[in-house]
């Protein structure tokens, strides 16, 4: 079973002023009083429109909406023009029935308080208030500009669906619904942020996800008490188990197929309105090192690429430190011919190997960051040309040696093989303390740093799941998708995220058999 650690989170509510207390009051049966209150709430808000009109030419009403968030054409055609027509005497006293008959809007809700009115208006839904009635109506006519579905920009697609999430929450949930056509796909919504009122959707497959995991995720989200949420990264910091660890404890992705795959495994997805990146919990170190293309191609190719990825992960973390340790303390490990060549290249360098490595690594990281921040048209060219020019100039000036430039270049290339940016940047951060240990203690310092990292990974958890699972603790039945990628017809069971039930995901005995020739 999955066990969760209880966490105490500070929940501080901002002090209530007179305006916030006023928002919780019920609507008055006097239209003038309601209008004055709402105008006070939306003082100095030029984009909030107050439109007075008469229903059927008799009963005075008020329409409030935000210009830019509501569908103005639908308001004019289906709301104002319909309600302002002359009404029969028997319909005049039944405003609810009249609105249901006249307004061609699919979503009409009755509201009774100022807080409900403000919430609906902020969501882009126009609100109608009628004189002599202490209730109003919210019309589902929100409309704003949104980005079309495009190819993922942060996760390159080699083989697989070429669609990515957008900044609109309902578009993202529809992408999940289009792939999972089952009512067992549950999507629960909640709001986070006192001012932004950001919609957050909790998605899971009923029967696949553990009830304990679902409740724990809800509890952590409900404890977030902040002014506003602008991106899913802000949610990550509030819900992760160990915020001081450099390793990410959630998986962030902008690809719907990755989220659907995680839901089928029994995990939980968190979608945040206003960002194309979703959060998947729980996650493990091996999940962060796996790419979608591992499962869309042949299993032998996926296994080879996965091993290549693991090897380059080790190179990215340890290669500069190994070079510094060997050059500084362990000359006997290098062949004599190579040692003479390296010594000749370092003859003009005034700095020790440790300073040389730190200087080149910082320069390379600065070039990589500059390439990310510059426009796409010139970012790649600047980073590549800058690395070539600076590296050649540094070697010619005698500041660094040529082998060090080669080591740093190989290390940078190796870091690009890690599929997840959050995992890659964690390795890049840990590279610097490992280099310091290598420069002071040699190979002993490298072993000390590696042991510290392994111990930390063994103690790390993601929503109660061990970070090195299923290797530590060892779960032999789930090793088919860690070091190797077994064929699909052999992976009959789901990972242990399901909590021990409904762990069968396909029928056994689906290995393809060769066709026999007719005798």
C-alpha cells in the first residue's frame, strides 16, 4: 500500500475588508441597491459594462458583463433582443419561465449573493438582475481569445500525436476526453488564488487510481492559500514532498498522450488554467528518464536508446569531475602517451584543473541560457557560434586546455539526452559540487558525492511512492519497464500506483504467433 507522510502547511487568510464582507451579502430585491453595490465593487473598472433595459417593456432589469470576456454578439442577438420584446401578461410575472423560453443559452444558473455575481462576471458569464427580485441569472456566454492546438514546443515529437495542451483548461480536458472515451475518467475542479481564482482540474481514472492517492492530492491542493496561481510550476512547489531536493518530484508535460498514459497506469493528473503544462503525480526517477517514443517504436530500439540515455546521464554528471580528479591526483590512471599530450596542452594554462573546469562549465551554462532567452531565429546560432568562438579563443589564449573544451562539450551534449528539462537541470546543478569534491579529494570525493546522491534518492518520495521504485525497493514484476522496455504483450500488469487493485491492464497470451504455411 502507498503510505503518505503528513505535512503541515501554513494557511493564512488575508484580512477581510468591508468590500469583501459586502460581497458575501445576499442580493437585494431592489435593483438600484444591487446596481450601486456592484458599481462600488467594480469601481474604476472601465471594461465592466452595466446595461439597463426593460424586460418585455415593463420590468426593469440590469445586465452586467466584462467587455472582452463575454460574447457580445450573442448578448445582443439572443439576450437583449429576446427579452426586450413585448411579453404576454401571464408571462410577465414569471421571469424564470420567461428567461427559459426566450434565451437560447445552454447554461443558465440562478444566483443569490453578490459573491456569486462577482464570480460569474469574472468568469465571463453575463449576469441579469431584475427589479423586485432578490435573485439573478448567470448566462454561459463567456468568450475570449485562445491559442489553437499546435505541436509541442518544449517536447519534440519524433513519433506520436503532434498535439499539445493550450492555455485554456476546457480545451485541455477535452483533449483527454477525446482519448479516453469512458465515464470512468473523472475531472474534479477547484479554485486556487484569492485574486486570480484560477481553475485547477484534478483528473484520474476511477478504479485505476488509488483512493488514498486521490484524497492526498485533493488535500494538498486544498491547502494552497495564496493570492494567485499563474502557472503549474507554482502548484508544484506547494504539493511536492521535499521542496529542498534538486530532483523534481512531479512530472510536468504539455503532451496529452503522456497524461493519458499516466492515467491508465493509475496516476493522477493536475491541469491548471492559463498554462499548457500539466502535472502528473506520483513520479519516479525512471519516469523522468523515459520518453514517449520509447513506447511508440519497436521494443528493441526503445531498450537500446534507454540504455544510451542512462550512460549519458552518468557522463553528464561525472565526466568533468573525473577529468579533474585524474589530472590533479591520479596521473597513473592515464596511459603515458595520452598523459604527455594532456600535459603539453596544459603547459600554457595558468589555472589548476578545478578552476579551469568551473570556468568552462559556467561559460557553457551561460551560453545555453542565452540561447534559450534569445529569439528562436538567432538563439541557436548565437549559442553554437559563441561556444565555438569562445572555446577556440580560450585555447589560443592559453586560458583553458583543449582537452577541457572537449570534456565540457561532451558533457553538454550528454545533458541534452535527458528527456525532461527539470531532471536535466537537476543533474546540471549537481555537477558543480561533484567537481569541487573531485578537485579537493580526487576519486574519493567523487565516490562521496555519488553515495550522498544515492542516499538522498533512496529517502526521497513522491506522494508516498519511493523515488527509485521499482528498483529500490526491488519489485521484480515491474522491472520490465525500467532498464529495458519489454514488448507490450509482456507488460500485462500496471505499475504499483494503483494501490494493489485492478492491476491487470491487458489479457495474457497476446504474443503474436508466426503465420503457418498451408500444407
